[in-house]
């Protein structure tokens, strides 16, 4: 005797619609709670709705490099600036060229907008240079000529300053200089010999030419007169500096000044940088990883520097011409480096962000800074919301007039979709930097039509089944597979269009594409986990199952056929006598 076949569960989970409803209700409660726990009860707004800051940057030409200001370098600078502000979490920032020399940066109001303003125009040219001489950052007396006729520094190097930022003999060395520390390396030909003095010389060999002697004297004069106490003086000292020059430089804090040898390792040898917490002391650090070529230089030069005496065993990390650290090397270091010191999380992330995205190909000066108000955007938003409200009202009127009681299910589904959309937009602000701008609002309004279209497809399939003579409960389940396929195909096309638009566009149009794609995905979630279960539950009520005239499922109004009956098929007789 054959075993009885198991009864298949009804399509769409007819018997357990409560599970799907419980799942989506839990999701809505969790998202709403997360929104308030994250202290983000409203979505973040873009610059057109919240206002912000507009910065105009003008490209500066370096001596002998006037031709560097060209379209290629300007476009590269725009791309780097966009990555920097996005790395800081400032979304919806607009970076675009204006003319041949200017770049406009629009930064919306936000917790990181101030940091973005500080870093967006930072050139971030990073060089590793050997330290030849170090002294206090204030001007020193004029140097006196020695018996050999060569200038010597009148002020002795400051021991405390020279010792700042010592590195340990660990594979990942760290060093501290006024709250910043860096480990790095220099090439052997740029490293002073063990007997090198603290004199800032361009050439220490007996065969030095008169031109070299003059250059050394000029460099010594600059070093003695250099005053690092003001930011203007520090910036002036860094102007026109070339990687191959022996130069004078100030520390970023202004408490020390240096004579630095030519740079032979640059920031391009740094592969990546990230902020992290030192597990030994719980302090914030910046970890750097070198490229393959940079790692070889790093290991080789630190081994050579470890054999020198102070301050010639120091190397300086010069960022835009200012020394952010000058650690001492005591042993050969590994291929990785870390910057440690009195970092906060924000300052560590800022420095890592600048190092990660590289240096700008051009130098820029801040030409103007203006505050952008949200008045115009607010008016446009109000007009957009009015248009959305009118559109929603027309949809509701149509649903009530045509579908009657079914409009109640559609409105509940629209409400569920609205709650999910709002909470997700609020949470995506701090999570990925999403900001709501005017095109994004338009995308949300368009989504109302997409969501309503899904309901209509399902309702019409149910009504078609009723027209065929079926009762409501089987009609709801038989209509679902056909409606489901149509809804998935329609939403897939909408999502694909949104994805393509997001990839091929930039700026505010991406906000429209992102919102359209998000609401399309939510439409699938709402239809499967909310609309279908609610429809199953409503089919069990007398109002809908009995075909009330105001239910929207009245068989008479729909022109239903008589109930379907199975008839026994009678074969035609083959024998004429039996006929």
C-alpha cells in the first residue's frame, strides 16, 4: 500500500502569514530604535537643503613649473579632493573645476566639514629627508667665520629637540615629536657620515667649488635667520622647495628648525595608511605600509642611519615642507612604519586620510570662503514635498475609488514602506555618509508610483481569479505566483536602471539613483513580507471573503462567471450499435 502523500503548504505561506508580519514589524521597531540610539532622528541633509561652505582654491605655479597647471593635473586634483572629503565622511560634497586655475569645493554642514576644509587644499607632498642640523625654532645670532673661512653655526643644536621622536628597536618602530611620530628611511647616498658635523653644508669635501661654498653660506644664513614661531614664516620656508635640494625647514609646531638633506624617498613609496589603536598603550596611531620598492629603501637606509651619531641618525618626515616628525634610528626597521603620539581618533584619521589618497599634483591657495544658505534649497524642497503630497493624494483617491476596501491594504503597505525608507535614510547618514538632497527627494517620490504599481499588479491578479469563478481565499493564493513574477521583473528593471545611473553619473544625480535603488529593494521586501500576508489575513474576514460591495472584490461587480465545476469526461462509443 502506497504511503499517503504529504500535503503541500499553500503558496505564499497562506497558513502562516503572522510569521512574515512579525518579521517585518520587528525590523521596523529595530530600525526605529537604532535611529534614536544613534542620535540621528532625521536624515542628514545635503548642501542644497542644509547649507554649508563653498571654498574657491586657486592653483599656484611653482618656479620653473608653470606648465604644470593643465587640464590633466586639475582633473587629478579634483579626484583626490573628492576622495579626501568622502574619506572624512562628508558626503554630497561637490568638487569641480572653474576655468583653468580654480577649483570650487562645496561642503555641506556636518561634523567633519571643518576638517574637510582644512585638508581639501592640503598638497600633502611627503618626503623623507636626512637631518643635518637641528636647533630651536627662534632666530640665532649671525654665524662667525672660522679659521678655514667656512661658516659655522653660532647656536648649538638643542639636545632635547634633537632627541624628540626616538624610535625603538622593534620591527614596527615609533617615535614622538610634539605629539607626532614617524618611522621611515633614507637612501645611503643621502646619509651623513659618522664624523659629519652639525654645520649646514651643501658639500663637505675639500674639492668643493666656490659656488658650493656660496650656497652653503647662503643656506647657513637662512638657517640662522629662520623664525618658526609663526605659521606664515613656516609656510614661506617651504615655498619653492625641490626634493633634490638641501633645505631649511620648520617643525609643524614651530619649536624647532632643521637643515635637511636631499630627499630620495617620497610619499609615493607609501602604499597605504590607516588609523588604529596601539594595543600596548591604547593610544591612537597611524600605520603605514610601503610599496615593494619603498620597503627596500626603508630597510636599507634605516640600517645605515642607525650607525650615525645624533642628530645625523635622525630622519625628517616633511609634509608640505614642514617637519611633522624627526625620529632617531637605533636599529634597522621593517618594511612597515607607524606614526604615534598624542593623537585623537579624529586627528589620526585625518592624517591617514591625507596619506592614503596621495599628494595633489599642484599647490593651491585659498582664494575665498563663503557660506551657502539653504534658503533656495528649502524653497525647492517645500515645492517638491507639496508635489509629492499631491501625487500621493491622487494615488490614494484612485485606490479608494477603484479598489475600495483593498485601498486599506495598499495604504498600510505604503505606510510600512515609508517607515522603512525614513529610518534607513536616517541610519545611512552616520553609517556611510548618505545625505538627502533634492534629487534624492525626487527619487523617493518616484518610488511611491513603483510601490503602488506592485499592489495594483497583485490586486488585478486576484480579481482575475475571482472573475474566473473562484472564491477569495484560493484566488489570493493562485494569483500570488503570477503577480510575484511580474513584480520581481518590474522591480529588477527599475533597480538595474538605478544601478547604471549611479555608476555613470556623479554628484547629486547619484543621490537620485541611490534613493531609487533603495526604495525599489524595499518595495520587494514590503510586498513579500507585508502586503501578501495582510492580503491572506483579510481574505479570512467576512467583509472581504463575502464579497461586500465596498470590499473591491464583489463578484457581481467584477462580472464573475459561475463557479467552476469538474465534469466527467465521456468517451465517444466506438461501436455504432452502442451509440
